[in-house]
C-alpha cells in the first residue's frame, strides 16, 4: 500500500473527529475534481474524450457553473453536445409494438435511449474510484493497526450510506470471524451515534415549548443537521463536519 497516498488522508479524516470521515473525504475529493475539470484537463484530449462520451450529472454541472469559468464549462458542454447529436443522428425510429406485445414501442425505446445518454458522470466516476481506495484503506488499517482501531472505537461514527459502503468492502476483504467483529463494531457505533443525535434532536423540538425556553440548549442546536447528515450523508452544512 502506498502509505502517503492512501493511509494519511484516511488517518487525517479520522483525526478531524467529524460525524463521518468519509463525508469529509468525499467533500475534499469533489472540490478537487470539480476544480480539475475546469483547469488543465479541459484541454487534455483523454479527459475531453471521457467527458464527450459520458457527460456530467446535473449536480456536478451546478458546481461547475458555480466556479464562474463559463468558457471552460462551455467548451466541455459544446464537445459533449456534438457527441450526443451524432448519437441521435444514428438513432432510428421504426417498428410498432402491438397493444398486447411485450416488446417496447418507439416511445419507450427512445425514452430509454435518451436516459442512457444522460445517465453518466465522469466526475462521479473519478470520485467513486478514489472513495473505493479510501474504503479499502480503512479496512486495511482496521485489520492491521491497533491504534487505528482505538481511534475508530472513540470516533463519532459514520453516516449510514458510507457505513453500508464500508461493510460492502469489508465483505470482500475480511475473513468470516473478522467480518462478524467488524459488523458488530459498525452496528454498535451506528446505534450509539444515531441515539445521541436523536436525543439532541428531541430536545431541540422541546426547546420550542415555552416551558423550556430558559433551559440550556446543550448539544441540540445543530441536531437537525447532524441527524439528516447521519441518515443520508452530508447534504446540510452546519453540523461541524
């Protein structure tokens, strides 16, 4: 394993003590990939070929647009649109499925084709490739580094989606006994951290009762953000993650 390239980012994310280290890693990767997409890679032939063929999802188009590099963004969209037009030129409408036929008719076939032309995203693909390496690294560290195991046991846990991703990786990398130990560790962490979030969230709602107005907020002020981000991965700012 390349120690500096793989283990250090995972260790740093754990040491940041966020509600989910993988949400932190994802956010950093996304910022880097979006910036790179409108940087030198705009003019790199291999990168442009990938964009032309695969495209970019709506979410990442939104982030690219927010970079205020309209020329770079337009260059990506222009060459991708040309590729899409060529594919549309090769699309043929023909044949008609009977009313009781199981074969798709022209409208259904064209709808499927249009969805396939807009379902890919090179930025998502690149982020996912990096995230898979981070998941693998987490399992490797958990399996081989007792200090990392202690750090995990003392951590604020994970969000549910990244916990599921980590368990999928563990299923491929750990033996049967290790899998049972790791799964139990994940489950205990999820119950503990969501339980804490929910207790704070309940108190947040109770604070709106006039009888509780003078009582302290405790850790409840950002409980809504923490709970949403715990359940669905980080999508709301303000949970100190």
